């Protein structure tokens, strides 16, 4: 069974991730797919030195609503300041950005 964000929540989450990606110079996220879908552009095989992961918790409202709870981007060569748009993801519990 696939779980997806409700249409409005999906839009808000995707827009927040677009702004975060743009601020950091992050390329490669597929905004046509649900960030909670485990699509390759949102979750890669992590190694000790590399990670490209957006993790969701889909246990809300009897497992019908998903929220982004974790963003881990290692060895992405990102630059800039911490994006203010992170506050658009109120369920975000962990962020990890490293060169």
C-alpha cells in the first residue's frame, strides 16, 4: 500500500523543499514525485561519506498522512546559510548537512 501526502500538504511540503534546495544549491530532487515515496531522488543508498535522504513519518491520522521528519545531505557540496524555509516543515526533527 502506498501512502501519499494529502494534496495541499504535499504542495506545501514540496514548495518548502524546493526553496530549501534552491537556497542550498541542492540539485537532483524530483519534485514531480512525493518526497515520502522513497523515490531514488529522495532516498539514496547512504555510505559513511555520502547521503541524500529525506525521511518521512507516515503514522499520522491512522497512517494516512506523512510528514518530513529528517533531511540528511552529506557530501553534497552545498553552500549558503541555513534556509529559513525549514520552519515550513513543522514536524522536522533532524537535519544534517555536511560538505
